[in-house]
C-alpha cells in the first residue's frame, strides 16, 4: 500500500510554500487565459455557448469550498492565538508565584523562567526549514 498524503516523501514537504503558491498561481492564470481565448473563439464563430446547469452547480460548489476553507483557516488561527495567549499567561502566573518564595530559591527560579521564556521566543522567531 502506498504512503499517506502527509507522508515524509511528499513533494509538498520538499518544496518551499512560496514556490508552490507561485506555480499554482501561474497554472491558474494559464487556465484562465485558455478559457478566455476559447470563449472569444466561440463568440467569433457565432456559436451558441451552451447554457448548462453544470456551470451553475460547479460555481456553487466552488463557493462552498472557498467558504469552508476560509472558515477552517480562521478557526485554526483563533485556536493558535488562544493557545499562545494561554501559554504566555501561564508563564506570567508562574513567574508571579515564584515571587512568593524566599530569596535564594526565588532568584534562581525566576532566572530559570526568564531563560525558558527567552528560549520559547527564540524558537518562535526561528524560521522552520
């Protein structure tokens, strides 16, 4: 049986997201231009452009696909934002609780929390390759 779509040897894992987006955008422009030229040719020949329910149904499905895609993207963005907010609040609360300890332990624990926070910020600002 073949590997799943999200497997380690997937072509989309090996290419940059910008490159993939540019290739797909170029392919869409080529397809749009081909459809435009075909439509002009049919009009020039005075041929009737067939009216079909298939066009209406495909546009309706495209609208639903776009709507669901954007909805899922917004939900995922909100979940990541809320997770980041909860994580930063937990670190802040832990730092505040560390101030209740006596001095030698308090200073060491707050220093470790600061180091952990610097590590988390460094990991978040690094580009994933």
